C-alpha cells in the first residue's frame, strides 16, 4: 500500500456482497444498510419510478400547463371497494416493492389501504398519518414526521401487483374552503420479469421485528471517524496550491470513508472555494466544493445521515463507497485567495471488481441571479451511459421573502419524453412540507440550514438514496422547476449530485471544470439582511422567527375581520415571540383590547407589554377558523409614546395541529 505526499490513514477490511435469489422484506432491509450494494449495478435488475399527486394539467413541455401547480388530491381514478368510495393513488404490476413514501395534508382523517397481489381485502389498512410518519407498522427512523412532511422508508414487497387507495376525499369541494389538500409521493421498484418476490404480510413484518430494530439502530449510528483521526495534523494550503494522495495496488480496492476538516479565517468561503477532486483508475469521478460534497452547503451546517455527516467541530465524513481497480487519487485544491488549513484521512478496504462494479461520481453546478418569472426547469445533471443515481444537495439563496420551492422534480430515465418521477414541490422531494424553516436530520434526508421567513436567505436541502436509487441503462436527466409562490425576484441555485456509473459514463452538456471553479471562487455573501415584515396596521420591532405576513381571510368573505385580513404568524415555536411597536396617544390607565383568530392549527399565547406579562394565556384552538371579536387582554398604566406589545407562544391545545397565531386588530381604551 503506497502513502504519498502526506499521512493517509489506511485500514484494509473485507467487503462481502451477496446477491439475493428471492427478494423479501429481510433482503431489502439488508440492502438498505449495505453501502456496497449501491456501488454495483442491481441484480436482480429493477427500475425505480414514482406515483404522485402532481397536477395532471402538465402533459408536455411544449403544451400549456407544464408548470401547473395544483399538485394535491390528484389520483389515478375513483372506484368502489367493499362498498366504500376509494381513490387510487398507485396501481402497478409486479414483481416490485414500495421503497419510500411521502405525504402531507391539512388533516389526517383518511384511511389508506394497500391491496397486494390481487387481494380483495387490504393487506394494510390504517389512518394515513399513523401509517406514514406514525408507528402503525414501524416507528422512527423508518417512519417519522419531519418539518411537516410525513415519511415512510419501510420496504413493502409484492410479487404480482399492488394497488393503494385512500378514502374520505371530496373532489367536489375543489376550490372551496372545504377542499382536501392531500399531497403524496410513492417511490417503487419494478423488478425484471421472473424475479421471485415474497409479498409483504403482517406475519412477515412480525418475523422481522428484531432485524428492523437492528437496522434502525444502524441507520442512526453510522460509522465513526477513521482510526487515528484525532492525532492527524493540519496541513496548510496556500492560495492556488493542491495536495494529493494516490493509493495504487495490483488489486481492486474501495475507499469507504473520507474524513476532512478545514480551518480558515473565512471558513464559509473556504468551504466553497476548496475543491475536492477524485480520480479512479485515471478517470475523473469527483469535482465538487468541499462544503457541498458533504451536504453542509454554504458554511458549517451540522447534520448526521447515512452517507454524509458534518459535525459541530467542523469534521466532515463521507461514507460513499468508491471502488477502483488499481488506483485512486484524492486531491484538495485551494482555489480561493486565503490560506486554508486541512486535515483528513481515509479508510480503504478490499473490493472484488466484477462486471457490475461502478465508479462513484459527484459533480456541482451553480447559477446566480436566476429570475423566478417565468417558471423554468433548472437542470441538476444530465448523464450518458449506465449507472445508478443516488442523491443530491441543493444549496440556494432566496433574494425575496416569498416561498421559493413550489417547483417539482422531473426525472427522465433512458429516453423518456415524460418524466417517470414528477413531484409535487421541492420541499416534498426533500421530505418536508409547508415552506418549513425547521431544521431536521434523518438517515436519508435533511435540512441543516433554513433561514426565514419562508426560507428567505440561505437554505440547504439534501437527499440520498438507498432502496430508492434510480438505475439507468442509457441516459439520465434531473430537472427541478424554479417556481416560487409569488413575487418577481431572483434566486441563486447550486446543486451537488451523486451517482455511480460504469466506466465511460459521463456528464452531458455540463459546465467545464474551469466554469465550476469560476462559480466556486465567487465571494459568498453569507450575511443575510434582516427581513422586516410589511403588514398594514402593525410595526415590527425586529424580524420575528418563522413567517409573519398579511393574510387574506376567505371565510364569509372576511367580513368578521377588519378589512378582511390579519397578521398571520407561522413557524413560531413555544418560547418564541413577536414584538410590535405601539404608539399611545394618552397617558394613564387604559385597557388593551385585541381582536384575534381561532383555528384548528392555532397556538396558546400570552401577551406582554414592555416585557411585563399582560393577562392570562389565551387558547386560540377552534375546530374551524373563527374571529374572536374584541377581547380585553389586560390593563396598563403608562405614559403616552412608543411602547412594545409582544405575543409569545406558550404551547398548544392537544387538539391543535400547530402553533400558528392570527392578529386582527388592537386598540387602547
């Protein structure tokens, strides 16, 4: 084993691999945590596609409606089963397996039924929120709610056929206040004809309980830093300097762990302008800014996942398997204008190279100041050759205080003219929902950075694929719509993409390395200006957490609210508050009178006046949106002039779905 130029910690282990003859729940669980499996072209062969509630008005890029955005409650058909009216979400021939779900809705009073291999009675029947994101079949980390999106990663195999339905829909209510907002995405595999699959059953689930617990624990506690990491020393890279290490052997090996840590005066810029470059057997495979490669995006944004981890101390870990026949060269290039200190180490293990083995690839592209109107498809990556797509990191800068992520993913495989993956929104693709700025991490997806409101400023989203990896035989293309909710501003998009490819697989019409570097070394403006909401009748002391905005009230035409609108505060959490300047014309004792809103997702709040508690907490939950009318909050005795009226979230009713607050008017009497 050769060690060149600087210390590279190397350990050699054996990496076994087993091809399953019969696909079962157990073999799929084994595959889920076998990082080597995705580095070999699948056997048995499969395709990965998805069903979703995307707007069916989108039929062709050349036709009106390609960017239609009514992505909820769209189904294949309506049918009657067992005397029930059900809407079909998925209908697919086997052999196959459901490998990933995502749903969200305004309420979860619906039942999902899964019919497997032609059964007239469902094999699975459960409340949708308990099945996906709850613990009806299995709990976290397989099933969990993350920032408003509900996810399920439990594989559900079927031998011949699968059909999934949901009841309780009201298509006749579309466009009314009673409209059902039910969004869903289902990723599934279809195996080659003749593949033997053991269908899912409750008995099979119970038989695998111990294995599920083991797999869940493994997903949450991935491999640690490489041995000897703590004693590694930092190496200084001057501007323009490159440091490389080459491992050469007469046998196939795999780089299975890469650990890196940077130090610099401007660490945020160093994360972007320090490039990671990897060549396997003299074939370029990785060229990506360090921060993007590890899923941190702009700056240090800690998260822990199955393939990538960023720690609070700045240590970053990649667990992608990178096999090579004889040689791998790993380089770090300081393309910035400051010194960067770097330390890193790797672990290399044995690998058996065969005709299914593939090289690991990573690429990056960025475009700044993209106009958000008209809507457009922005290309993450386009590939030619044979391989498997395994994930991406989206880092963006939103220049306006409006939600940026209505855009759907569109993934084309092997010459498709209509995408086999057509999503319902960018945040849905990344496993969350409702414009959430909540930070979360999970084995296969994360949002380690999200400024606000409505993700105004910097955002980092990432998703890696295990059972939902996408094989391609000839070509692959990934587009993401740039589609904000409102506004005419601009956004900066940058995407790191990860895939495995047979030798010769290449990027089509992508940026050159020089063009990538030109974007990477641009100054990173990472101090986001404070955004002050503009809501008539309210003057904010500072930028509140979450989103505070003017909201039009549609119930009864808004006649129960002054001017038919209100200050709506979303995304706040217990202990957080908004501070408003109020101007009193007179001195002395006076009542503070407010008109508020109650609704199914509203919080319990407490008012403050000049940081002093004002009255008792107020529970604003109600089964439907309701105006409180004017209520006396409390009494103050202060001089005329400017004061501060504050509202703090203290909790929520057990029946409430969230911590929203609605403020109609205030006055002093």
